């Protein structure tokens, strides 16, 4: 599998056909899927199969049409994005058979640019999780070591890109769900500024935090995807009316007098030693390129998890209220004498898995009268301060540099019994969603192989000021060129 940029160039110039690319993609997918379990549905046959979509692209090219910058590029979608064919399950029994009547704007934009949708990827139920183990369809696995998780919640998307099945997959990031799996799988993952990409047709988890973004093998492909994804959508009132900059134009031009800030809170003793080492190596790499790297203080990183696990469940409890077995979702069978209330309770108890139920209970609790001020309002104040802290850093620095996650990929089952340990995976990512900022994970190094354990990829995170993705991508590109860590592939 090559990059999206080169596939599109080859298809557009007829060096290859979209159909040939689609057939090769489905073959690779079939060969690795038994061990990775990245997909919930694959469009292998039928009228909307990847092959049929590709043939339609080829037919348009044959007629001399310009099919767009993603001509014939195979793409996978996290299964919380609506598509007007197949199912949109969110990895939940609640929506196991849900067929969306419409397509998400972000997805439509990719298709309008010539992309071929190959399938829908596995995720933690409703995107709640950090390991892709909480799906009603079972867990997904990491291509670098199938005994380990791919991260989450966009784990299926990250794993299939890392395994070089598709060059691009879409993920969604509410508290780290693009960046942490990108780090665990050794690929690039971008969470755009809140409002950059339309959320229309993304099944809502926490609406003020959710954002769709690309998972790719190169920074260039991430820029290429963002170019298509971004832009105002009248169907999402939070989508920005700002002009989308040209992310590709100056991608290869390094930033002069680059100034990066590393929060001292990113030096937590809880970091895995290899993560701490790769952070130091990354700082050294930037310094070698002439950058100035300074320490900054973002004290609220230490409170990010607490604030996030109030705000996100609060919004989730409200968003998921519509899944009552009547308007939406799984409907339980009633016994004689049971009433409407029983129907709600049974449907939701059967439809939602334990992690989602935990979040709904947490969310309704922090919003309930008497606790609203103590919890929810306090979390909102912390959220405001987090944004202010970041803005202060961006007044003098181009970007913040820190790990994407405190450890490399952990073992399957290692954290499922301990929700708090799982939540702590998000320590470096959640504050960015609370602040609405753009951030990305870039492959930066590897853990040391030991006692038969393979070396695992480690990503570093770049965070920039709101709507400054173009510069963030250039800073990432500098690191990508310097380390080459992203070009290593799983065995
Ligand atoms: N792991 C975080 C959570 O469980 C983030 C999930 C996400 O970004 N969708 O909430």
C-alpha cells in the first residue's frame, strides 16, 4: 500500500485504475482481518461495494472528468459516521441494525473528492474508551503486536491504516480517540480545531468536544485529507465559516525560528520510560533543526481528566437519551403487565454495554439538582482556565509538544477491569478537546524490544493555537523527515 497522494496521482493519470486499487485493497484486507478484527462491515460485494464505487470513478475518468484529489483512494470510516447504505452501529447493541437514511458531511466530502469507501471500522461503544475493547462486536488488535490493543476509541481505523490496508481512515476525537490510537499504531492522527470539520452525521458522544479527523501514514496524506474535510457546513451550527487554508502549499517548508513549549506536567513520573526517552529525543531532534524548545507550565493538565470525565459524560447522558427503544435503538420485548417505563429500562439495559451505562449514570448524576453547581459548573470553570493557559503559551510559542499517551500500546485485557486506569490514558489529550484546539500525534520513535516483546511505536503530540493547523502540520512534517519513524511498518 502506498500513500493516498500517490494512489490519487496514479488513478488520475490512468497509470492504474481505481478498480485495480479497490481489488488489491480488499485482498489485503481479507488477509489481515482475521488477526486484526478492524472492521464491523466491509463493502466487498453488492451495488455499493468498493469495486462498484471504483468502477464508477474509472468511468468518469474515462469520460475526461476531474474526479477530485482523492480519486480512487480507498478509505475506511469509523462506524459512528453515517452512511446512507449499510449499518452505522457505533459498536453498540443499541444500534446493531441501524441503517442511516443519510450520509455524514465529512464522508460525503471525501466521496465527492473521488474516494472509495471500503468499510466501517470497529470502535469502543459510542466512542467511549481508549482500547477498542468495549465494542459489542468484540475487540480489535494492534498490527505491531496482536496481544496488544490498537488504542481507542478509533482503534479499528488506526489498525487498518497501520497495517497498510487503506492509506486513510476517518476517526473521531472527543478526548484523544484519534491521537492515542495513532500513537499506539505508529501513524499520523489529527484532531482539527473544534468547528473545522462538520459533525453533521457523526453520532454524538459529547457534542462540545467531538471532532472528526484523519488517520494516515504520512503528514502529507493528513494534509490532503483535511483539505477535503474542512469547510463550513450549514447543517452544523458549530462549523466555522473561516476559509480553509491550503494545508499542502507550504507543507515542506520548515518553520523558521520555531519555538516549541513542553509542559512540565508532561514529565509525569507515570510516563513509561520509553515515552520519556522519545520525548527527549524529539526535543533533541527539533533543537538539531534549529528550533528553540522551552518549558512551560500548564498546571491544569493535572485536572484535565477530572474535568473531562464530568463534561463528557454529562453531554453523553443527554445525547444518548434519544436511544429509548422507541425513537431510536434496540427495543426490548415486554412481558405481560410491563409498561412504557419498563420498556425504556429494559431496552437501555439490553442495548448499552457497561462502560456506556457507567457514563450515563455519571453524567446524569453531575447534572442533577444539587450536584450541578458542585460538579458540572466547576468543570466548566476549569475548562475555561485550560483554554486561557494554552492561549498564554501560544502568545510566545508556535506549538506545544508533549506525548500523545503516557505509554505505548498496552496488553489486551490489561485495563478493562480498572476504568480509572483506562481513563488515565487520556491525560495528555483531553485538555485539548476541552480547549477546542487542534492537535496531532506524529510517529516519533519506538519502545525498546525486550524479552521477546516487540518494539512498539510511540507518537508525540503537537498542539497549536485554534485554526493554526497549517503551521502544526508543517512542524509535524519537520519531525517526520528528521526521524523517519513513520516509515517503519509492522512485520
Ligand atoms: N478515551 C476517551 C473517552 O473514553 C476519549 C474518547 C474519544 O475521544 N472518543 O472518553
